[in-house]
C-alpha cells in the first residue's frame, strides 16, 4: 500500500486553510509570525488602551487674539460666506473671504477704435449637481458643497487688490513657493483699492443664470446661454463713482507691456478682494465652496468697428476673458469660540473636537496605558503587545470613534461623512490608506472605504461612528519594529487629497511629533465639524473610543 508523505510545510498549508474557513468573515492577513506547522488555532480579539485628546490645528500665540494661520493659497477651491456650525455653536462664527489674481486668457489684445466697456462679470461656480432639465431647457440644480442656511443674507463686496501675491518666497532666495495664510486679513485689507461691487443682502442660490439677447429676426429676447449656479458679480457700473475704472485699468493699456504676458499683468493688476462682512447677519449663515478652476472674469466692450458693421439690431460684444487660476488666498476669521481646544495630554478628554478649516484635530496615541496579561496582571500595553510577536497572527485591527450625539445639538445629517488618519511624524496618511485601492475621482466619498468607513448614521440620520482598519500599520509595529508614532485624526472633505498645508511660523520638534508644522489640505478644505467621545475609561462601552485587535493564536 502506497503511503502519502506530508511535510511540515504541507501541514502548515492545510492549517492555514482551516483558519481561513473558520474565520468570522474578517479580512485575513498572513504575516510571518513563526506559526508555521501548527494545526490548531483560536480566533480571538483584544481591546487595547489608547489616549486621545483635542489639539488646535493652528495654536494660539502668546497673544490670545492672534490666531496662527494655516496656509490657504493655491488650494483647488475656496470658501466664501459667514457660518456658525449648528452642531458646534461653541466653535463660534467663521467668516471666509478671498483674495485672487485674475489672468488674461490672451495677451496683446487690440480693442479697436473708441472702445467702451459694456460689462465686467465675475463668475465663480458653486459645486452643484444637475437634477433635471425641462422641455423648455430650464435646469434644476442641487448645491453640493454648501453648508448652513442659504436663505440668510449677508454682505459681500469686491475690491481691487493692491497687494502683490508673489509666487516665490524672497526669504528663501526665491527657491521655495510663497505661502500665504488664513489669518492675514489685515495684510490684504490694508491694500484695498477701488470698490467694484457691493451687495448687502447676498444669498447663495441654486438657480441657473440665463443670458438673453435680442433675436435679429424676431426682435424678441431669447435665452442664448445658461450658466450653472455661481457667485456672480457685475463689477462695472457705468453711472457709479468708478465708471471709468475698467477703461482706465485695461482698455487704455493697449500695446503696453502690462498686457504682454501673465507676469507683467499680475504685477500691474494685482487681483481682487472678495470680502464678506461678518457683522452683516445676526443668525447662522452659510459657507459655500467655490470651483475656481472654472471661474472667469469677462470684460465685454464695444467699438466703432462693431457699430459700423451693424445692419440690424446686433448685441454681439467684443470680449476679453480672464481666468482665476493664478495665486489666491482664502481668509478665515473665527470669533466667539468658547471651547478650549487644547486637550489634556496626560489623561485625554471626555470630548474630542474636530473642525475643518483652521480648526481642530485629535491626537491618537495607541497602546497608551495598561492591559491585562494571561495571568491577570496589569502590564504596559505596548510591551505586552510586542511580546506576542511569535504567538499572534493578526487578522484585522479596528479603530473606532463614536459621535457624541448629545454634544452636537441634535442636528441630523450635518456631520462630516469622512475622517482620515495621518502619521504625525511624517505628515502622511498611514500605510493602510495607501494599500486601499478603492478610489473614485467622480465620487470621493466612496474612496478608501476599506481603510476609513463612511460615517455610520442611525435611522434619524444622526452620526453614530467612524471606523478605521489599521491592520497593516499595527502589523508593521509588531513584525518590522516600526515606531509606534502618534496619529492625527482629521476631517476629510475629499479623502483622495493627500497634500498638506503649512502652519504659520511652526517649527518641527524631533522629540514630539504632536508639534504640528502642517495639516492635511483635505481638512483645510472642509467647513464642517463634529464632537466625538474620547477614550477615557469613565466613558461607557459603546461610546468610548475603541482600539481592537483580532488575531489568531495556537491552541494550548
């Protein structure tokens, strides 16, 4: 009778098959933990202690009224409005204004004989979704990136900017890009030029804009262009105090070097200040995210040549188009904040405060505290974990944060959908982010959902919990002796964005990674905030932040 021989490797292979078949529907990660050849395993889990506390993303200087800024120039989008988060009234009211360059799409233009400016329209689209279009061509939209009460009006004005936005930083010998910060209101507002537009009762609108012209045949007005919802401002008032501004600033420069290239132009015409007045409303307002990649300033004018060519009614105008893709700065100012955003670094906080913009983040220190070993003794959690290198096969590691529904004023559905984790030592996402290949550019909310789950909500739409899978990060600590660095928890407006923004004047501390020098740009681009329960042992189970490892070990 022929006998079948089994090697130790064969036994190990069969054992691993058995583990997979009895695993409790969890992702299995095979790690080199010295368990080869063992046939009997137990699937277990253990919760480890962690320390969590709030930290301001942009800490106060010695002057409590001097808030350090976060870099906000050259962001992909920007915010405009005045807003008090209903979930976080204690965070105060945030005002967002904008300083932006305008750059001609063509150079060395010729304006003809006796050119006269007809209109100058600034158009910056909101992020919106087309819902439907009726038989007459009228479209209905939904605004995607706006928070707050859009029916509340506030005051907005547009001024000429006289401050030069540099591309390169002279303090570095022009070797590094120039950074501008969210708190530099005084710098720019001291350089306000002519007032070009003012609306004391502005409200963001989801309505499309219709452009009409007179039909040459019927002599009736008809819609010739439809523009998706946008912030629109007419910057030319032919009967106002600055009626000749655009003629003098642009038309009169025909043939001169200022209109010959982008650098010359932006040095001459230094852009616009779009300024929101925080005192113009007494209740909660709104904050709109604007798509500057599609923003334009269109200067329409007529001249003698066009007039002489008319044989019938003709409203076609000569046009000069500017884009807003040059340098720009988002200015944030928060007033009436009543929360201490510097948490207790020794014992953590009952509440964890997260806020986008130049707001707040959370420091996460894993394995901070004592855990019970097999003999029932309390031992340092990290030492115990490292001692299991030869005994544990890690299947999955979860980090869970629960929303404090009582602390968020009971507002349903307004919490941020996504949060993210960064390595505070390197200012980069942790490895599990990089290994999650689920990416959607058209719907970023659905990206990286294996690493960071979308906020789970209850039947009333209120946020319940955020959960991370940090399996590879913890595996590397156990097997490859990676450093157990502190992590940063941030709000993510678009989890696909991995870049960072500088914090004004901050200097790195090699001994303390929680000394922030940068924060994720995706957090800067979020207007939202939320309150989470901390990790203190006094917080009940099911609300307390949890750090749990699912593992397999051989049966005794």
